[in-house]
C-alpha cells in the first residue's frame, strides 16, 4: 500500500496519525468536514503533507472521491459528545450511517482496498457492571448512544469482512489523551459525575445504599482543579485506563502493517499496558507541580481495566506510555516543549 485514507483526520487521533504515517513514507488523504471551525485544523493537515478531501460522512458527500485515492483506510472519524451534533439523529448519522457510506464506497472498489482499520472505543463495554479486565470476547453493553454507534460499526466491519472479503481490523482504544490532557484528567468533577451516574443503577458495582456519596467529595472541593484521590472500601485507590495518543497511533500502524492472517476480521483492545491507579497519577502530578492533594474514602471502588494481550500477541502492539511518562510529557507540552504530539482541537 502507498496511500492511506484517514477519516477524522483533524481529530485528536487523526492529526497525530497523519503525522506518523507521513514520517513512515505513506501518502495520506485526510477526509475532513467543510466547516469554518475546522479550517485551522485542515491547514495543519496540509502542513503535514496530506491531501485534503472535504465531505460529509452523514450524507456520503466526498467519500467516493476520497476512497478512490487510497489503497487503505483508517476510519477514525466520530463525534464523541451528542451536544456537538444538531440532534441525536445527526449524531447517529455521522457516527454510524457515515461508516456504512464509507464501507459501501470501499466495496465498490471491487477488492482493490488492501486494508480497512476501524477505530471504535472502550465505551462498547459496560464498565459500571462488567467484571474487569474487559476482553474482546466480553458481552457488549454500551451505556450511551456513542457506544451503541460504535457497536453497530463493529457489526458492519464484520459483515463486510464476511460478505465481501474486506480485510477489516477493529481497534478499541479507551479515552485517548494528547497535549496536556494527562494532567487535566484527574479532576474531582470526574469522581462526582461517576458517583451520580451510578446512584440509580442497581445493577452497577458502583451502586451503593449510601445516600449521595458524592457529597463527601464535594465537601473537599475548593476548585475544579483540586487534586483528590478516591479510595474504595477495600483500601485501594480508584483505577482508570486511558490511552496515550502515541500508543493509539502505534496500534493503528500495527493494524495497518500486520501480515498476521489472524488479525483480519478481528477486534483488539488498544490502551496503556496497565490501568492507572488514581493515587499513582495524582501523587506524581502533585510531586511534579508542587500541588497538594487530599484523599477521600468512598463506599465503592472504580476499577476500569482493559486486557490488551490479544493486540500484543496478534498485532505486535507494544504500548510505551505509562501514566507517569504521560504526565511528564503533558507538563513538558504545557511548558512549551515539543513532545512530538499535536494537541486536540476539541477537548474531551
């Protein structure tokens, strides 16, 4: 393959992926929305040496033109937040109908596409009720429309692989971080939001009879940027599992270049090698910045953990970035140093 089409090319993953592909000698076609808000991001694509094709996933506009220019596709386009679309219907059209339009355009190439890498998400799992570590064979229970759209996309990839022989590989990264985001993730608002979301969900392992447990956290908050470490009744700090954007890029390239026949039609978790304990992240951030932190004992323990052993074994995936390195690089980026990462245009 010589030319790779990247959808979502102006996004958190997309721009960094285009940069890495160009550095590896690929020609890149970046598919992007024709909106004034993305004008500056499209200029970055052109600076990286990518050809830009404007279009609309929801309507299919521009997709055939983009597909005809490429030998392979990495489909990373998606809206993560419903409020960024005009309506839930528009959100669904971009995230799932757009995937169908793209696959149909590839199918019309009559087998000329050498690889199709579909990027979905860890949000396909029920991280509130499922038992970690979450493996690719686990039952899928998306908690939001975003996760449902990605489940439907995965079924489309399987169908087109089985029915049309399209060489699909599906990747499930979770909560990709770029720029300064590794410093900004560990905020009390996340803890409060998680506790509130699970308050009425009796099937969740985060459900508790304790009345309004988030009040314990809110009582400690003086600023939205405060550092607070939540501990469960087992004495362990909460655990979250994020993905450095450079590991996500590496996973995409592994899928693009693998020759392992077991990869095709397969699905693979792509995250950091291990989940990140809240105390390790916050204490390291506090040490590096001179900030103080507080601790809170809660009646529930958040434990989000994805198994990446299958991606390591079949794709050759080798995640390099643990939370301390992610925080160090995020602080360096914040200080104006070049870490090789392009920051996201839209925050989480």
